[in-house]
C-alpha cells in the first residue's frame, strides 16, 4: 500500500509541475507576425516634363533631368529657346524644395508696395533692382511645381517661354 501512495504522490507532483511549466500558446485568431520593412525612400532623381494643358492654349514644352551626383544633384533644363545645366539643391523641411541654381529670372519688378514707400521718402533716382537668380520648385509625389509669375503687387516672370502661372513638371522616367 505504501507503494501505491508513493506512486499517487509522484503522479500528483508530476501533474502539478507540468501545469506550472505550461507554455503560453498564441490564439488561432491572431495575425501572423509580419516583418515591417520601410518602403524605399522616394528619389527626386529622374526626367520630368510638362504635360499639355487643355485649359491653357500657350505652348509650354519644358523638360528637366535631375541627376544624383557625389556631392548632391545636378540639372539639365530644356525649353523651346534655351538649354541650361547647373547644380540643383534639394531641401526637405515641412515641404520638399528643389532649387535650380544659376538661372536668372526673365523679369523682376519687385514688390510694388516697397517701391511706393521708397519713392515717397526720397526724391533721388530709383534703385536698380537686382534680378533674382535660382528657380525654386515644390516637390510632391513625382511632381515639381514652379510658380512662374507673380501678380500686380509683386511682378516677376521666371521662365518667359511658358505662359502658365504654375508650371508642373511630372516625372516620366526614373
């Protein structure tokens, strides 16, 4: 009889310890683990072109090639009247901007409100305005947008070969 109690006691201990070592099982309904890989960082590098605009009768054929170099980016801009090469600066803050450095704006009269104040203060000859250099574009999802001209209060034209207020260059090739 002692051996029966011993066997029962050993069986009880075995059962007790095997319950404590029980591994937690994942429920059948839980989704399988997926490795989360970050998507590839989008690249500004590529060939961009304007698309024909049915609302705008003016001809605005522009192509822009952005190339990644060792120290940054370079550009090749082609319009119906000129071909330009230079350095392109890319900055990213709240918005992404690309600046085509070295391109002088075609026309710039400046902020008219500042000119009126200067004219009323001094009777001397008006200052010769310095024409800005560098064309900036906002980059959003494979599209570069250039505000090409201003308004009556701030008159300027960046690329006179295109009569659109906003020039949209859309990536056609990476």
